[in-house]
DNA sequence: ATAAGATATGTCATATCTGACATATAGTCA
DNA sequence: TGACTATATGTCAGATATGACATATCTTAT
C-alpha cells in the first residue's frame, strides 16, 4: 500500500495490519450484532404487548411464523431491513422510526 | 378471515382490506425509504468530512467503488444492513450506533 | 398428565443483494 | 482545451436472505 493512502485510512481511524485493526473489526461486529438484537427484542416486546401471535403477525408482514421466530431470536439469517420493516408495521404513523437515526 | 383474528389485527392498527390498509403500506414504505436515504446521506457526509475517496473507502469495507456510489445515492439494491455496517466502520467506538434505536 | 396452542429449529428452492468489472459522466487543474 | 481523478450507472455470476414447510419443543389450561 502506498504511503499516501495509508495516511488517509489512518485519518479515518484505522491502523493498518495491526492488532488495532483486528479489534476494530470485532468492535464493529459487536455493535452490529448489538443493534440487531436490540431491534429483535423491541419487535418481540411490541408484538407481545399487542397480544398478537407470531402466526398472526407473520400474516401482517406477509411472512411466516418460523421467520418471525427467527427475527425475535436474533437469528443470523435475519437482516436489519426485515426487522425495520416489521417494526414499521407495528408503529402508528406518528411514532416514526425516522427518529432512530445517527446524530 | 375469522372474526377473532381480525380483531387482533385491528388492535395493531390495521383496517383489513380497506383504503386504510393501502395507506398504511405506503406510509411504511415511505418511512423505510426515508430511513435508508438518511443513512445514505449520513454516510456520504462522514466519508467526505474525512477526505476519503469512494475508492479508498471501498477498500476499508472490502467492497467496490461502484457499490459505495450506490450506497450514497440510495440505490434500491442497497440494504440498511450494508449502510449500517459501513457507518460503523467510520465511527469511533464511543460514537456507537446503538443510540439510534427505537425508543 | 395430556391436549391444544404458541414458539423454536432445520431445511430448501427461489428471490434478492453483493462485489466486481466495464464504461459513462462529472469535476479539477494546467 | 485536454489529461487526470472522482463519482455514477449498467450488468452479472456468485453469495446470502427469504417464505414456506415439516417437525420439535415449550406453555398453559384442564
């Protein structure tokens, strides 16, 4: 890698080819999983508070009971996209998800 | 649909087979797109403020320049997952994305 | 304990997303 | 202007996520 590029990447918080890089990757991964899990739990909480079964909720989002179970358990095959779409289904227009953005 | 189930769905804010349902779907879709676009713009802003090119940033996230361009333009083939992972790469551990959760 | 309903787990064909590449367009500077 | 760098757009083969299904396990009521 040329010197110049390395400087730029370091400016973005990277230390190339070092332990730091490894730790950063783990950190990102951890935060990503944490985020997903939080969405999962929130979804489950909302569904339960509405006294809807996974089966009924699956119909609302045109999915299946098994996938809803996977959503709520934080299964690795479930994307944030699916979780967000599901949460939006359970929200009234006023309680917008747009408030959950980076600040 | 049986009467009982319909009641449950209505409790979750649905009016089955009506104009309301149609509007709700549009509303969700709109919020989903709005969310994605906001993440897109945030990503672009962060990358630019760090004076990193799309090409260099692509290397950081093990992707390609073209996909970074698509991320920043809100291309429909880009998932929230990819945007979030990318944003996490540009954040220092302290500025966690975990603060952007549903409240 | 046992039946019934709800939720979890495993699998799979199909749909969708991905990085990569080619190439077009926009921006910058001599 | 033209050369150079950055960004945008189109395409595609391979990778990953999806809904659906079968079936297992948990929960609850009797």
